């Protein structure tokens, strides 16, 4: 194995190959930064070009592009609160507050380092642990997916910095939005308000842009100015080297988040949209100062971005060993493999070793290249956005949101949905119900419902199908994790109260959203 | 008051969904019904809290906007989006980009400034338009009067 | 002064560029088949990127452009299991410049089973059906079930307990499962997954007892699964070891058919021109090889043949679903 690994490495060092990886990474980053253009669409767009290449070059280009696209999504999430893909939701939660505090450059650097480490750890798992991890992923059935979604929902407890009750209401609103359209199991047509267009449900990307970005655009246009501190100031410790050192000084967060990303990426049907949220939650839980999360905490950005780039390597594990795509872009790359007559499975690593390892190593090379490229391009973009007068920034963001909501399904209706949700999110924010909890519910709703109904159907042989949700070993572990996660904020409060001897109400209990600090 | 209004608004949303309940498969209703019931219950709790604890207003006081400013922002965005099927991405984009930029100026704009804002609008919107239609082959809404 | 002049020239350049593109897409008033096509053709898929339809379209894209002499652009309009795209197609200009992937049995079953699918089967003018994927019944490689008889015996032992996974509701997989239950007189539970991609791991992990899937999965999954029957009339050339349902006593022949449609009212000669283009693509040796390797079955149904097939399948499905009391 090490011999082929070495061959793969050598193949990647050829100048033409390096150039190919660079092109892939760069164009991936550019496309990923556009809200509405998903990594999946980009990879599909690229496929016809790869037909003209030999199989290895084609796959290398696609892989590098995919890696870059997942990273590129962080730029818009940080700079204008528009997560380019569902994989960058948690990036926006702390990235944009950092921008508002004048630390957007720090956030970009954090995202870059996180994406690099995540990408590398995912690839390492792909090289060394693919077979055992793939068979582990198969033990996740419908019941387990249901509990994974429930575990994701417990994040509400830590997201709601204000009132838990309002956080729960937000999450449930998101779950309700997710039930619009054709039922994922059973095919019922539900809650379409009489419009056949809504059979397709509430599309995720326009909803994300609406719930996150539109309230900010409304604020910018209404206030006519940026928030006082939104212009970046250069501080002594903000030198690039200092920033990188600061981020690397907390390796546990980097590695934990990358591992979470890799593992969630292996589960087909969960993927990047869940991974970044789970990693964010764990980073907050482990942090010594959890109260800073949501207000511009670099660890939050790092966690989210390490996790989503970890899913790239993780997702290829079932793709290459079982022929089961871990994420949607993997499905396209799997198709390309098959078109070249390469059949996934354990034997693929033996019969086509040089090709497979060249491809895998190229993913790692792409992750390495993201650092210099991202630091130059990402910080350039950041400087540009910061230098833009706000009267151009606000309509500029609007232009971007409209195109982003439209492009995913070429539908004007999606732009209307985006605006309606954006205005609703602004109004709900006024009564303390934050958009982040709604997004969480929307992302997890379909996974939860699918798992629930499929679990009942597949265990219809049991006397009481419900019991299968509580008897399977992995389900039990997941249930325990849910309970622990939901109870954690309370446990932490008590512990704090004991050690400090101060009342637990250090954080304002209600009526304050996560942006208290900037006012 | 914030809690009461918020809770009532969510209850109305629940009602709008509840009247549309119509499931054709055996398990099509399990999930939405549970969500609806839980959501309605929690919004009742929120209303109750608003009634019982008057000192907690429930309004999110941070980043509050004046009604005039808010109205202007909402009107501009709505007009922009609603006009999309008619004016198309390019022309509607230029028109509203310029309008927003001008209205965000704090002083009365001079002719020179109007031309400048128009120019920026053409460049920004045009760049996106060309990038999407010519390079990425995403067709965008066109002018149709 | 200088910056302003530069600015003016930028604006000018963009204006010229836009005028050029605007004319390009606005022209083409006289629609006669002889000149068709005069501009880019949009090949829209009513599904997400990455599915089997997508791979197929990407393979066809370049060849189509060569034959038609215009570029072909693939885009996506997913939602509602395809319904969103097809309903949009009925509102699109009937000029042949927008062609959309259309699948059987989807376009038959959605209007049949939903109160308002947003379109009717007859609103779509099918141009060509170029490939099909027959249903195949798969069990995990380590399962005790070796033959269709074993499977039926196991289902009879525990009515309703046998769970069959598949891709989607009222898809070919679903109908295939219903047909099997109907023909063999067994009570089995169908569990839909959001696509073949999520259904397969459920089988490999033992969360469902069997999978009604499509023939390409047999070769793709290799020795991880055992195919106990395939829903073709005769054994498939690429899969000589897999028996058919028919030779095991149950005359089940069904699957999914992929083709393209245009809005109803598109001039006949334009439809024919498009059909000829797809026919030529289907004869391309490179493409034939790629399809065969993936165990797709090449089909060649022109507009009339496609309409006939649709009529025939509609009758079969209507009969089955009415007996099972699934038609509202």
C-alpha cells in the first residue's frame, strides 16, 4: 500500500498535475463563494470537460474543485452573513459577528486553517481507515438517522443564548417549514397553500439566504451605515503570523472538529450540513468561555470549517469502498468512475491503486493549496468588501442574494420565498426568536421525519414498531448523547455557580439576541 | 407585549397549517402533527409568560430600527423582488441598485453622484449578469414588458 | 477626467456585450424545422445534479451539440419528484428550445395519484425514450434467501414483516414491489428511500430485508449483494447469471424509462428533428459502450412509440392501483 501511496504522491508532484489541482481548487473556491451555486452543481458543470482528459486527470480536477468549493462557502458566510452552502451555516454564526467587530480578516484566516486541517484529516481517514469506517456507517439505519437529527436539534439549547423557550419555538418553526411539499416517505402532498410550486418544499439555499442575509440587508439599508466597528482596524496581534499562531494554539478544537466532520461525512444522508453544526456545538460545549459563542468566537468558525472540509474525505469512504455516495457531489464523481469502467469496492484500491491514490493525494494537495491561495484571495476579497462604501455594499449583497436564490432551481418563486422568509425572520427577531434555530429545524426536519417513518416501516414485523427506536445499540448511545447534550447548558450553569459562587444568571436570560455586544 | 404578540403570531401560523392537514399515506401525518401540537403548546406557554410576567417585555431591544427607515428598506427590497419577472435581473438590478445607493446617501445627491451610482450599478449588476449567463450558463429572468 | 473616461468605456463595453447577447437570444421568430435550431438548446433535468439522468445527459450533451449545430446547456429544476419541472415545462414556449428529461412511470403516476400534480401526462409531448433500467430484486450476499421462491416463502411465513426498500414513492421500484406482492399474493412492506444512493446502504446494513432496485446496481455493488430476479422478459446480456421473474413463475416485467419531452403543441417537424438527434446519439459507439458497462438498457422509442408505451403502461398501473385501492 505504501508503495502505491508513494507513487500517488510522486504523480501529484508533476507540474502539470499541480497546475490542475490549483485550477480545480481556485475555481472551486470562486464557485463555492457564490450563494446558490452548490458544490454539486459546480462538479456537474465540470464533468463534460473531464471527458476530454485521461481518467486520472479528470478525477483529480473534480476532487480539487470539490475541496475548494466547500472551503469557498465560508467567505460569503463570514463577510456578508450569506452561507453559500448548508455546510457553512455554523460559520456564519460566529464569522459574521467577527466581521461586525472588525475582525473579518481573523475569521477568514481561521476558516482557512480550519479547512486545511479538516481536509487533511479527512484524507488521512480515507487512506488508512476506509474499510472499517465504511462498515461502521452501514450500522446506521433509519432509527439512527432519526436520533442523529434529534441530536442536532439539541444544539438549540446552546444556540438560544436568550430564552430556551423561544429557541425551541424557532426550531419547531423550522421543522414545520420542512414538512411543506411532498412527504419524503409516503408521498403525501402537504401544506402547499394551493400552489403546485410548493410541492418541491421550501428550498434550503433560498431559505438560508433569506433567514440569515435579508435581515442584515434590511438593517444596512435602514441604518445607512455599517455598525460602528464594522471597519477593520489593524492591531499589532492581527499580523498574519500572530493570527495563525493563535488559531494553531488550540489544536484540540481543530482535530476534534475535523474528526466529527469525517465521521458525519461517512453517513450518507447526513453530510456537511449536519457536520458543521455538530462540530460547532461540541466546540462550544468544550470551550472554557461558551458565552462568547455567537458573538464572534473564532473557535466557532474554526470548528465549522474544519468539520465541513472533513466531510470531503469522509464522504469518499463509502463512495470508494461500497459504491454508496456519501454526499451529493460524491454521487457525480462515482458516476464518472463508473463511466471509466472503475468499479468501487475493496478491489478498486488494488486493481487501480495508482489512480485511486493519485486522486486521494490530490485531495490533500488541494487542501494544502487552499492555505496560500485562500489567504491571498480570501483576504483580498475581505479587503475589497470592507473598503466598499455601505451604500454599494447593501445593494451589492441584494444582487447576490437574488441571484443565489434564483440559480439553484432557476425559479423566481424561490426569490419570493427568500424575501418572505427574510422579512419574517426580521420580525421574529424583534420578539427574540432567532433565525439560526429556524434554519436548524429546516435542515434537520427532513432527516428526522424520514428516519422516523422509515424506522416504523422497516420494523413493521415487530409487535410494536416504536420499540425499535429504543432497543438498537447505536440508537441507545445516540439517545444518551441527546440527553447529555440537551442537559449540558444546565449542568454547566450549576458547575459555574458552584465554582465561582456567583449566581448563574451572568448571561441575560431573555430579550437579548446574539448581537447584544455590537450595540 | 413582545411575548404575547410573538406567541399569538406563531399560533396563527399553526392554525394556517392545521386547516391544510390532508394526509394520503398511513404515516404522512405523524411528524407534522407532532410538530404542530408541540409548537402550539409552546406558543401558549409563551403567551402565558407574557401575561404573567409583565416586567419582561419580550421585545428584542437590540438593533431596533425606526419605522420610517424600516419601511423604506422593506419597500425597496419588495419592489425589487416583485419587479423581477417584469424588469428582469439586469434592468431591474441596475434600477434598484441605483435607487438603494442614492437613498442611502445622507445628503441630497448631486448629478455627478447620481451618475456615479448608476455607473457602479451597471458594473456590478453587469458583471454578475455576464458571469452567470455567459460563463456558467445559468439563464436569468429577462426583461418582459 | 481620466477615470471618468475609463469608466465610460467600461459601461460602453458592457452595454455592447449585453446588446449582443440580448439579440442572440431574442431572435428566431420564424420557427421552421429547416432552420431549427438557431440558438442554444436548454436540456433541463427535473432532478438534482448527480443522478443517473444527470450522468446520461452529460454524456449526450456534447454529441447533441455536434449533431444540432448549436450548444446544449444542461440545467436543473428539481422538486416534487420531478413534478415541479414538468409542471414548469407545460408553461414553457413550445418552440423546441427547452427539452426536459422525462421518466416513466413518474409522468404517469404523479398526475394519477396526486390531486394536483401541476401537469397532466398528456401535457408533455414525449420526444424520445433512450434508455431503461429494469427492476431487480436484491438481497444481501449473506442472506438465506437464494431464489424468488425462498423470498416468497419467507414473506408468507410472516405476513407484513418482510420489508422491501426502494427509491421513492410511486416510482418504478414501488410499483414493482406492489406488482410482486399482487402476483405472488404476499403481504410485504415497501419502504421508500430518497434515492438509490440512500436505499443501498439500508440493504447492506441489513435495515431492510431486500431491495427493489434497478439493474445497474447489480454490477455496481458486485459481490456485496445477490440479485434474485430481474424484471425483463429474457435474461440481460450483461447479467447472464441473474434469472428473470418470469422464469421463476411470476410474469413481472417493468422498470424505469428515461427520455425527453417538450411542451404539447411543439411543431411536429421540430419534435421529429430532436428525436432524430437523440436517435443518432444513441447509436454512438462510445456512448453505447458506456451505457452497457453500467447495465443500462438502450431503448429507441420515437414520439409515437413512446406515446404507445405510455398508454400501455398507464392501463397496467391503473388496473393494479385501482385493485389495491390506491387511486384517490
